[in-house]
C-alpha cells in the first residue's frame, strides 16, 4: 500500500536477486533487451543467464560533474524505432550519484509500444517518504522496481524490495524466479 503497487516482495538476497528475477521474467534466449550501458553488474549477469541480446544505450555525460547521467528520451525513442521487438527497457533511477530525470516521460513513451520498463532503483527506496524527495519509479508507472532498502532506509543488510506493477509481465514468473534465485533459508 505504501508504494502504491499491485504486489511487493521482500528480498533477502539484496537487489541482485530482484534484478535477476525481473530480467529472467521478461526475456528469453536470443530476445532483445534495451539496457542502460552503465547498469549494475547484476543486470548484466541476468542478461547472461537469460542468454538475451542486450542493446546497450549510452547515457548522457554531465560535464559540470564529470559523470554519466541519464539515458536521454531521444536515445530511447531511437532505440524503440530500431528495435520494436525489444522485450523490455532497463534503467537505473536514480543514478549512482543520486541524480534523477524525467522518467515519467520515458515510461509513457515505452509503454506506448507495449514494452515493460524495469527499474533498478537501488538508491531510491526512500523516495516514498515525502514531497521533499523525487517520486519513485513505482509511483511513475514502471512495471517492476527493485530497491535496496538497506542503502537508504533502516533495514538489515541485503534487505530489499521488488515492486510489481505490471499488466505486461507475469506475476507468477516473477514469483517463480525469486524462489529459484533466493535463499530458501535466509538468516534474519
């Protein structure tokens, strides 16, 4: 209820297990997945496990700070045009420096093509706390959002969430992959 999604899973193996499950539930061997170039290694490992075909999207470069920022709306629009059969788009929000961007416009664009949006929001679990923070990708309409509660909220080590809010992705597939990848006897 707090995150306003259809279903949330508590993850005991950190956001890595959520990232693995969301990618595996969306794409299969040989299928195309659009992915932010500077994604977390767990996303890359999930793509390898699925034997999917990643199309890496280069993020913009923030000159003032000297860091990579977001993947632009135009880059995503061009990728959708070139790869209309993509099985999903994976983005990091916020980036590893806490920067956010107009994710709502991107989600709306991608959903017009009936393609799910998967968000690694490892550093944004606290966004739900109040108006002083940006809106969470869950609030903005992303299909799946994975958050590391232990990074920005009071949670035990490796305590994370996977928020499901999709009409495109199978909830049963997500639950199945989580029970495959997560420990069956977590240490609480």
